[in-house]
């Protein structure tokens, strides 16, 4: 606002005849700036809000931040989030996407920029289990595991990774595009699919999603 | 009313005369026209333009890619990789997409070669080093030194569809001719991992020597690699998955390309950074030997690293990270026919068809 006022004042004082042109150019430049991809190395991606036990946030420079109980630790690209045995955490990433981490989980935050599609947020799940719920409206979010990727628009789902990378996807609401290097399967509400190294994701099967939700009770979800 | 009639009549006469005259002229023209002949259909086959060939050079310390015309050797432009430490390049078969690893960013840049701009950046892994496209070009395999794995990037959606654990500090990737196996060199393990591309698992580990680095598929259908930490190169036969040849070429060998010398060849051309040379080898693994050692120092070139041959195998493009230039070497005469300034610390060069 202050910048806009300054631009307006400058235009009015110096060259009233060209004020509109200057203002248009300024607004244009500001708009261009807002469309420029987030190339800064410290792009803010979200906030860690709640931890039962301890959530450890490991920064790219190896500095560790810890959240216990309620808080607001800002999360940036390249941060690694870790929960140990008995710990759980809730974070919110941009566009109102809620992510819960179960115990023994390691998650890394990234984004991908594309000129055609803008920014896609990426959660790289190395081990453990997460639950994701997007707010209303389409989102650009992907969850990567060692053997598969889930592309998300407007959904609630749970992903669990075993030590060998095998990934279990349970969709509670909406549709998730679940893919490996061998093919992609759309997984819909109340179905489950598995991603295994060297294979296409399995055909979705109906599942009762309530047991999958059980671990979220402590986080109020 | 009566006054108008003669005028109308006169006009009508003129019109009739005009029409008759025009018809006559048309008749005359028709008579004078030569008889129609059956013409052959026009040639529709186009001869591909030689000037379509382009040279791309990754400049690690400029975070950019220099684009050079493959015929005139003039610079077309410089592309900002929008990341840090641009290291390796892989060009799609149709030449429209260039994939560039960025060591410091841990990201893969996707470049539109028509627009000469970066159109996507994909986070792969810490210290991503080299990128190689699968034989069908559906995936880019990226070696992440800092994570001891390979990221599999879908070349259409730019999604990472999985990672493959390999040896410690992967630095080179090449695929067999049939695409069934990938070879991944690992600095930390001093070995090459053989990956079954169907199961995406390491099925064999082949010991090599210190700091194995670059890998490439040779014209003999074998995998050629350099031990940058040693003085030698080695050859792996995919038929047996064994190392079948090795030879010392000089200190710190970097990359390998294959070209002809007139009727003879193909020969392996190796950039040897420590001796400022390009060493030429015979490619028969039973009789692998040094044929020539070409000093590049006299051509204002220092520390050769990247090397690539044109599709015809008559020109070699050598990126010199110590002198920030690209040499164009005629393989027939060993004559340097062009020296082109590029960005800082050029590491890798690839050429479109």
C-alpha cells in the first residue's frame, strides 16, 4: 500500500501527464514480480502448529528446531520434519493444506516450479505415515515416496511407507492420482491401493477408512 | 421519356460491342494458349537443414547453458538454468527439451530449446550430479550424490515417480542398448551398480577403481567409464556384466566420446584433465591401446572435461573448464577449427542431431 501511494504521489508531483502511464508500468512490474517463480532458497512453505511429543525440524544448514505442544515454526523448502516413537505432529502448508505426521515419520518439503502450471508443493515421505487434507478448491500438491507419487487436487488421504518403500494409499475423500514408473491409477473415496518397487500400483479395493483415522485422534482430527 | 430512348439504345449497342469484343479476345487467348500437359507433382521431401544442429554447454559456475550453432559455431544464446551449479545435460531425442542437473540446488532444470528458456525446476535430491534419459525418453534418471540414490523423473509431468537406492555417491549413469540395464558409477563404493530397469533393483556391483565418474554407451554396445580419481578408463560388457578391459590414459580422465578418423574408427576420445590432453583409443576391448595424445594447451584450452562428437563422428566438441571455452576439433586432421568462449567452468557438452 505504501509503495502504491508513493508511486501515485510521484506521478502526481512530477509529471501529471504521464502519471497514468507510469502507474500502469509500475503495476505491471509488480504483477510480473508476483508471477515470477519462487526461486529464493528460503521460500516459506508452511507452519508447524502442534506436536504431541516432539517434532524435529532439520534445516538445510543442519540447524534443528523442536516443537513440543502448540507453536508456529515456519517451514521452508528443504526442511526435514521428523517424529520419533510416540510423537505426532500437525503442520499446515500453503493454501490451507493440513498434514499430520504419525510417529517415526520423516518428511521433506519441496516445491516444483513450471512455467505452464506454476508451483506444485511436494511432500517427500521417506518413512512413516502421513494424513493429508486439502481445503476447498483445487490444489497443486504431490506426495512422493521411494516407489510412488500421489498427485492431489481436493482430497483427504493417508499414506504409509514401509522400510522397503512399499507404499499404502488410503483415500478418505476425493480422488488421488497414484503413480509409479509403471503406470498411474486413480484412487477414489474409501478405497486403498499399494505401490511396490518395480510394479504398477494395485487396483483400488474398497476399505473402511475409520481404522486408518484412528491415529489422528490425538491431534484432534 | 422519348428523349431517353436513343441514349439507351446507344448504350446498349456499346455494351453489345464490348461483350462481343471481350468474347473475341477470350477466344483468341484460348486459341493461343499452349496445350495443357500433365505436370509431375511437386517434390515434397525436405532435406533436413544442417544448421538445425546445436551445441549446448553446461557452465557450472555461471549457472547457465550456452547455446551454439552447430554449423557456424556462433553463439545463439545463454539460458539461465534458474538454479545453482549447472553440471550435466541430457537432450531429448527430438531435441525440444534439455534436462540439466544443478549440483548446488539439488534440482533438475527443464529447458525448452525452442524458446531458449527454463520452463521447470524439479527437486530431485542433494547434490544431483548427472542426468540420463531412458532409451524411450519417458524418464530422466538423476543421480543424487548426497542421497545415494537415483530419482526417476517423468519427462512429461516432471513428477518424481520413485527413487532407486544405489551405491555411495552416484556420479554416472548409462543404459544398455536394449534399456534392460542401467549402469551407475559410485564414487564412495569405487564400483558400478548394475540396475535391472524392470525391477528397479541393483542386481550386481562391479568393482572399478578410485572415483569412478562418467559412463557412456559405446558404439560397441559396451559401457565405457572413467576413473577420475585414477589414471584409467574401463569397459563393461553388458553380456556378462563384467569389466572386460581397462587402460591407463593419464591423470584425471573425465569424459568419453566416439568419433572416426577418416575411414578408420570409431575411436574413443577421452578428455584427460590432468595432462591437458585428449587421448584417442582403439575400441577393440581385446586390443585396447592409445593411438594418439592430442595436447590442447596450444589452443588456449585448459582442463578439458566435457566432450561430445557430432552425429557424423567427424567433429569433437571439447569443453575446457580451466579456460572457459569450447574447442571444435576435426577428428580427421586433429586440427582445431574453432575456439568459442562460453560461461564459467564448462563441464558438459551435448549436441543435437
